[in-house]
C-alpha cells in the first residue's frame, strides 16, 4: 500500500511506524503537519491509499479525510477523547490504559474505531510509557487496520463504544506542585504526567520553575519546599512527606531552556551538602562480568556526563573483568552531545568543542580495552553520536523495537566525531558507511543487522533482553575461547593502529568539527537553536517526503538496504 504518515513532528512513534511499515513492504512517505495547503499538496502528489496520523496537534482538513481514509492514533482507551489522554491516565492512577485507532472526522477522536489495544500501566514518566506501551499498542493497531483494509473490511465499532470519556486539556492547576501540601509521591506523579512538555510548575527558592526528571529521594526529608541537598546536576527538594531528586528544570518564560537543575540553581545550592543520589552510572560485577548501567535524561550527554561515564569505564577496566557490558535503560541509549547545555553556554562554540572532546575521550577509553570484551547493550533508542558510541564496543546487541538514527547531517550538516571515520567503515565497509551517514533515515533491527551495525538481536521485551544479556555474557566470561578472542582483539587493534593511529582519525574529525563550531557557515548553530527551542518546521525534509524528493528529481538512496 501507499501510506502517508502525517505528523506534527517525526517523533519516536512516527519513526517506529516508518521503519516497520517499510519493512513490511509498504511504500511510505512523510509529510509534517505544517499547513493545510501543504497537506493537500502532499495528498495530490503521493496519492496515498491510506493516511496514518501517529502524532497530531490539530484536526485533519475535512476535504482531505473525505477524499482519503485517514486513521489517527489516539493514546487513550476506547471512548476516550481529548488532547491530554496519557497525562490524565497517569494523574488518575489508571490501572489499565490503551491506544485507539480512529478514523478522522470533524471532531477530534470522534470517528469510527478501526482497532484498539489495552495495556497495564506502570509508574513511569509519560515519555517512557509513550516509547514502550503506547508505541507497541499503536503499531499493533495500525497493522490490524491495514489487514482489515486488505481484506476489504471497514471500521470495527462506533466511536462512542468503550469505557472512556471526554476530558479537557490539562490545565496549569493540574500540573502545579505545592511542596507544603503534597507528599513526594503525589508530586512525582504530576511531574511524570507532565514529562517532556510542558513540565510541572513548582516554586523553588522563591522562583517559578517547570520540573522534569524526578525520582524519590529515599530516606531524605526536610522543611516542605526547602532545598536540602545536591548531587551532580540534581537538587533535592523536600515535601510535606519525603523528598524528590529533581534532575532538570526550565523557567516558565517562552524560549527558556530545559537544563540540569543545579545549573539553574547554582547560587541557591552552593552551600548545600552533597548527598548520595541515584547514580547516572552504576557498576555491578558478577561472574567476571562488569555490568555498567547508565542513564542520561533523554540520552543527552554533557561534557560532565561524558567524563562521569569515562571514569566509570576506567574503574570497570581496572577491576580485572574479562567482559564489560555497557547497557542503557529502556528509554534511551544515548543521543550524543547535550545540545541544551551547549545552547545555554556563554559561548556555544566553546561548549560544543568541550563536549565533543569529552565524548571522544569516553569513546577512546572504550576502544582501548585490550583485556576485556566490551558489549554494548542497546536496550533503548540511540541517535547521532550515541550510535557511534556503541560502535566503540566489540559487539553491539540490540533489543527488537529499538530505533537508530546514525547520522548527524540534519543538525546543520554537522560532520561528527566519536572516531566514527574509524569505527563505522571497520564495522560495515566503506560503501555501507556512506549509506548510513547520507541516508538520514531511522532504522530498525533488521536493517541494522543487515548493514552490520548490530551483531546480535535481543528480545523485544526490555526485561527479557536484559536477562539475555546477563546469561550470554556470563557464559562468555566462562568460555574457554575467551583468551583466544582477547588475543585476536589485541592483534587487530595493533594492526589498525600501525596502519593509521586513532589520533589521526580524531584530528581529522575535529578539524571538520572546528569548522562546524567556529567557521563562517552558521548552519550548525542555527539548526541547534531551532531544535532546542522547537521552532516549527517550514518544510518537510525530502529525505522523509518521498513525494517531494521525486518531484525535485532527488535520489536520496531511500531504497538502499
């Protein structure tokens, strides 16, 4: 089928559908919902059999859905209506939630239902639920609807069938935290429901902020509303009962940046005690295997974050381990350098330079591991420099359902570093390396394995994938062939170093990066500014919009596999 994805932004769900639909053999194009006339133009140019809207913020024009079948993904149970469906599910502590695929009509979420799925809720950030339960349910719904169409069947039930109800958009009052009146657990639920956007409003040290990235501060308490400690970029805020570690804050003014909380409260936290907080990097050792679990909010790694993980890798390597596993949480592996911290710096160019050098130091520490086999366990999505960070490991094991975006060019034609000019061709070959960096499209597990970016497929379920990593690496550590593998690894690294030193790759990459950061072309700085501030797109990139690429006669290599 010819399927057009119409979406406000090419978010994680849109990317997953793009990957899975193309893998299933469908002809897929993307149009960003910028203007109704552009939507009409896309329909005329691509002539789709079906329009799928995974992520919209406004109705589809009536003349479009009357002409072409349009199915909208609604992150709510049957009968649920309104723009804050998942937010309300978290705030209301719903035990079960779901996704409904509805046909477009005049009223949002009011069309006939084509498919639906339900899932058990868990205590997690909205973005985590969206990336996992909502995404898996939405993909299942879309493929069920396609099967219905191919069999000549229509919608399964009317819009008002189900147990949901009409709900308004969440108001500021629904997202406001009062430390004097609420427990830490109650506040955490509000922050989780407001994750990503717009954040939970809270007053800290007499200043209004929007809070994100919170965890319970076990065993800590203090006067409600008081800051009682700090740890890295986090601050600890006391509530009527208990306390929360808050990782990121944003001022409520338009254009303000989401940053590590301690950066925005530097003066207020200067004299606070440094307390023990959940670590971004945690090493545990079992059976000769080091499991280095790491988590950075939304996968963004500042210079300090890179240095923290580098030190954790060094500690792991000095522990006499034969196998080292680097594994992320299920939400995100890494997306490379921290564009928010860079944008907020007095000199974004200098901060960019500092950040990429810190990332390179981390990558080099992983490459230079002659006495252990390093496994990168990609449990969550990865993008840009985060993908090339994983290639520093000896093997890359990836969970089914994970999406990779192994390219930099959409960020103002950024060249990239992380020793990718050494790591990528060595892994996949020169021709495939060019395809990976030039195609600028998301890829799933099948394409990643075909290209050679990934060496092992893990189960789609995150818990099962972790169990598989644990079992297999413990077996590897006990294997009689491990010594032979390590000898081969050292010999290969020696040959590569003799042919061209790693320092030469780094110097060449950084020469190109210096032009991006300090050169006359401001494209990177403009692209970063627009990305961080979520400036609306003025056009859909032709790498996504096949219909527009074809019109312009541009061959982007979309059909390369």
